[in-house]
């Protein structure tokens, strides 16, 4: 399996923390502008303990760029971030052993709706594989919350569930899901659907 | 003044009039007051009496007469009091005073009556006065004497003769008072009592509102007469059982008996009859045997003559009195004879009415139909009038203005001379001038029927040939011919209306020269007929109601059965959907892991094992999904479908699934497209096709698809059933508006189904095929889908000869009504 099948890696791809200079380069603006935005609080970050150096976490930089309509392709790693949400650990393990081993994907898992919410904020997945029945809140709630956040408008949602009731599937699709995949599924079927959604 | 307030007003008048009556003289009042026998004032009262010479004379005479023989020496009031007792004096004073007060000449009262107390009637001075004052007093005295004699002759009565005398004298005080207050009205009452020989008090109450007993008691109270006298005035003529605890009941009894004896001796004048049984009971209670009574009557004439003389009432001797009594008795006899003949006439008329009703009821049986009752009315009418009615028109209930329902029509029955119905037909009710249906009940009850059947004249004025009257007019016209009557005659025929409060009405049309006999017969009978008609109509209504009730309960049972099935299916649906979710997770793991394994074992001999695991997991999840579909099929989603392509696609799928390719002939409808849930119905049809292919057809399988018009009655029945099963609306997704249905017959000439297989054909997981074949969910699923679409799936199968499965799916209307495309559709397409 090719690691760079979909997009190429650059020097920023794996970086987690950025300096103001790096941020300026990525955003293609002057360093002074980044510093002004940082000091005004429009760009989140921290100062290095014991010094005045400003540091910007990756997620904050992406948020800032999205807010200001700055293309994020320089940050793009080409790896598709996939968040799998399922209360069944066996399923999550199976996913880790399949798409988790696929270099095209970076997989994170969450087993509750709450964890899913946190992971979406931090991990900023390209796509969420969402089960319907979760221990705390149901998949359709997670989906609705996600859709309410304008920052996450690019995030795709693929419902992967064992539900067979047409009405339940309907509810999920209405709450903003992009597609539905019935369990059990074949692995190629899953990756096919994921790419279909991401390239849409 | 309304008639209902008349008696009330009379009572007020009477009581006010009593207040105007003269009061007792002070002497009398004092004498009565002293009745408590205190010695004080005794001398004074005696002096008072003696100061009135006339009074003294009369009192002393009375006292002497009252105690013949022992009273020669009574010359003063005081001596009389000593010798005869104070009660004797009291009685004597009261007798004298009462007579003087109320025993006035008729003329003087007549003048007073004209003053206006009874002024609602013009007073003619020459008008005969039925109230015979002199006769009244003679009767009063007779009763007094009889009471006195009875008291003397019946030791057991324990009543003082003097007291009995006064009581007898005053017992009808009320009559005097009523005559005094309302001379004219009372005269009428008295006259009626004379004619009818009925108790006077009853008539008084009926026409005046109060009787002489009450009036008398009122006056006696006002005059503060002794309680014993008040009771007598009030209670005499009552049977002994009516006054168990009255203190003076024996005195009351003596007076009641004396009254009867005086009447028997025909002395004086006393209108009205008396209660003979009460008199008998008193006689036996007082020990007044027949001989005692005879003795009293024998002595009565003489005693009365003496007393009358003393009181200055008609100087008649005992002999003259006897003659008068005889005359009076004769007169009474003549009256009795005439009133008896009146009574017997009335009785015979009533007997006919009763016989007629009896005859009618004998023929009437409970639960009879309206037609039976009408026939019996006709017979009854014939038996009484002598001629059968010509026709009967019947209306079961009043027409509603909105629409003329069937039961608002008129039922016209024509009758022959034997009162047998010759024909009965329903005809819409005639419309009146206002265009509304004519209400027969109103015609039958109202003024329209008076003056010899305006209804019939109204009908007769219509020429059925010129202006058609509808069936009623035609019926009546044929009735005319049948009875050989001219139209003119028909116009004069009479009609008798029967209106039941229960709703129905009828009109009996008959020959005016043969009506029902007049009088109470006709009235009773028509009432009775109306009632019987109403009862029969109600009976019919009840029968209809109970029939529709049983039909409804049948529907209800059906609905309940379907509801129960629906509920159990809904539960199964919940169960399978829950189970599917729970099972699908581990199946995902099994299938996923097997896929990972297969990937790793690529080229290895165990790769196929892993693939087998994947397939098994898929089969299981398919099974679960199918099971869920059987329990809870998805709602039908109709879409326009090209029937030919659809069928061929399904056939391919069936062939692929079974791996069997025996010949199949497709027979497609002219109309190439239809609106249906092609996914769901397709699943059903595939199952049928698979079954047909697997049945090893000898020659071929025929698939015939047709689009048929649905029988509207069937649609309606289904809609009704859906209504009846209200609340279970999810049961029936039939579109009651669907006019067409897709009819698919899948016929094979294969091995057919065994009896057992047919019986269990729709049970999930039942399969008659040898072990190892697909699980038997096909037919149950197909049937569920058909039901979900509002259709049906039926099987016909003979072992060894083949099976025909018929799937009927109602089509969504807009497409079903599409005009068939003649040129492109049709033809038989064969698919190998």
C-alpha cells in the first residue's frame, strides 16, 4: 500500500506546534500580522514558559486559517484523518487492524459520544465513522452537534451501524449524516465509501 | 281565568264566604264553652237562656221530647239541666240556634247569592233551585232522630243520645255552608249528584275544589263547636277503617249509620249516594243489627214529625211525612231506572270496544312485522265498520328535509274486500307544495285529515296520467280500479289517521259510508292501533339494529384478530430490529476478522475457509434482515415502474439465486408502466419465482401480469373494515381510492405442495423442501409485503400437478388510471 497515494507530505505535515514565523509562512502573511492576531487573542496559543516566545498549536492554527479563509493545503498531510466512534471495542479493534494499518488513513477511535465530541475538536477528522447506538448520547445527536459547528462544515459523517430499521436510518440521515453503511461490511466496501465521500 | 285555577279560586271564595256567615249567638257560644262542665258561670248561662223566652220554650220542649216519660216536671232550664244533664241543654240550645241561623227561607239566601259571591253566572230569580232547604233540614232532623234512636237502642255504642241528636243535626253543616256561599255552582253539583247517584263529596271536590266535609269542619272550627261535633262534620260517611284513632269515632259511626237509615226511610232530601260498605261495617261495629235498624226506621217518622214541629219546620204529621217519603222514594226509583239505562248503553258500547281491542290483540303477536300489524288493523277495521278499507299508507319515520331515505318512503298496501293485502309497494313520499317530502304523520294527525280526507282529495285532484304522482299515485289509481270506484267517488273516500308517538304513522283509506262507529270505540281503537303500529315499527327497528350489531361485532372480531396479529408482528418487529443490531456487531467482527484472515492467507489453502466464514456471516445478517422485514415490512413507496423490465430483472435474480433455468413464459399487460413499490413487490415476486423454479416444473412456469379494475364494492368493504378497525389504522395501508390492481399469477406445473406444506406455507422457517435449502422465509415475506401494500397473496396447489400463486397489489391511483398504451404494450414475451 502506497503511503502517498493521495497527497504528498511536506515539512509541516507532522508538526504539532508552530512558531509565529512558521505560522506567517504557512498563512503567507507577515510575522507582525501573526503576532498582532496572537496578542489580540484571535489566534490561540501560549508562550514558552520562562520566555516571551509565542507558540501556536496545530489545531489553533487550522482554526485561524479557516476563520480567515486561508487555504490550509500547506498543512495538508495527504493522510485522511478518520475518527471511528463505536461502543463495541471489538469493532474498534477490527478497524484499527484494517484501516488503522492503511497508510492512507490516520485513525483515532472513541467509544462514547462525549469522547467523540472531544476527539472531533482536537483531531479535526476528515471523516467520522459513526455508530448509531452509543452508551451516552446517540449517534444522531453527535451528528447534529457536529453540523451545528460551522468550523466543522467540511467534516464528513458516515454512519456505520447494525440498525436495520428504515426509520432509524432515516433519522440519522436527517440529522446530517452523509451516508450509511450497514454492518457487517466488507473492508474494501468501507474504504471505497470513505474515499467516495472525501473526494466528493 | 284558566280552568285549572278554578277550584283553587273556589276554595278561596268559599273560605271568604264562610267568614261572612252569621256567628252563633252569645248564648250558644257560652253554652258550648261551658261544656267542660265547670260549675262556674252555670247559673249565669241558665239565666241567659231564660232571658230569651223563645229559646227557653224550644229548649224545654226539646228536652221534654228527648226524655219522654220521665220529664213531666221539667219546667225550667235549670231543672232540665239538673234532671237531664248539662249535655241535654247544650244539645237543645245548639239545635235551636243552628236551625235558626241556617234554616232560613230560600228567598232570603237567593237575594244574598245575587250579591256577587257567586256572580260568575247570571242569577235568574225563577231558576229552579235544586237545593231543597226544607228537605235538607227534614233530612238533618231525620238523621238527628235516627242517631238519637240508635244511641238509645245500641247500648254498646256508648254514645249519649242527646249528643248523637246534635251530631246528626249538624253533620251536613258543610252542605249548608257551600249552598250559602256558592248557591249557583253548588246547585249544579247537586244536580249532577242527583243524576249520577255518585257520592256528593267526590263531585264537590272535582268541581269546587273542596267538599262539604272540609267546608263544614272549617265552619265548625270557626264556631268553636265541640270537638266531637267537628269530627262528625268532618269525618262522617268514612268507613270505620279510615279513622282508627279518632276520639269520637263511635259518634261518627252512629251518625254515618243514622244518615244511611234516614235515606233508607226517604225522609227529607239528601243528594248523592253513600258508601254502602262503610255503613255495613259501622253497623256491625256498633252492634246495630238489622232488627235494631228496622226498629229505628219504624220509630223514625214519628220522631221526625215531632222534632220538625218543635223547630217550626213544616207542620207535617207522621202520616204526611210517610206519604212524602213514599213519593220521594218513587221519584228516586224512576231516576235510578233512567240512569241505569244510560249506564248500560255506555257499558255495551265499551264492551264492543273491548271486544274489538281483544280481537285485535289476540291476532297480534309480539315481534310481528309492521306488515302483519297493518293487515290486522285492516281486519279489525273491517269487523267494526262492516267494510274493508281500500288502502293503507304507512310511513316508518318522519322525512328529513335533507334527503329522502328509503325508510322515509311510504309503504302503500292495497286491500281487497276481505281486507287481505293484494299488493304492497314502497313509494317515495309525496312532495308537498313547498317541495319538501310530505310528512304522513302530520297529515294523519293534523287538520289536513278533517272534513273527509283532504289528503285523498288532494291526491284525487292530480291526474296520474297528466302529472305523474310517482308510485303512490299509481297505487292509488289502481286501488280505484280494483274497488270499482269512480275517481269522483275516490275523491270522497274517507281517511283515518293513525299517529304513534313512537314515530311511524299510517293512514287508513276507507269508504266514507262505512266508518268506524262513533264514540269511544273509535278513539280507543285508533289509539290502540297507533300504539301497536309504533310497537311493530320499533320491533322492526330493533331487529334491524341487532342484525347490524351482529355484523359489526363480526367486523370487530375480524379487526381484533388483525390487530392482535399486527401487535404480535409489531412486537416481533421490535424484537428483530433489536436483535439485528445486537447480532450485527459480532457478525461485523466475525466477517471483518475473517476478511483480514483471508487477506493474510491469500494463496494459502486456508484462505477459502476464511472466505466461508465471511459468507456465513453475510447469510446470517441477510436472514436477520429478512426476518425483520417479515415482522415490520417497510412502508410502501410507490414509483413509476416499467413492468416488463422489472419482471425480467426479477426473473434473472431468481434464476441466479436458484441456479435453475427452466423455461418461464412472461405474459405482460398492455399498460407498460404502473405506479408501485417495485423494490418491495419485487422481493415478493422473486420469492414466488424462486419457489416456482424450485418446484421442478414439467414444461414451464407461466408468469402472467395483469392490471385489473378493482371491484368497487370490495374497495368499499375494505374501507369500511378500516373504519371499523379505527385505531389500528396501521393495519391496512390500502388506498381506498385505488381503482386498479396489479395481478400477478405465477403458475408452475411442478410437484405441487403437500397438504401439510399448504397449511404451513406462510409460517416463517417452514420449508417442505429437503434439508439444506434456503430457509422458509420466502412466502411469509412475500405475503407480508403484499399486505403492506394493501394487497393479498394466495396459493392454490395440488400435489403432483403444480402451484399457482396469485399476488394482488393495488396500484397508486394516478398511474392506474393512465390510459393503456395500445401500440407499445401487450404481447407475450418469452424469457428462456
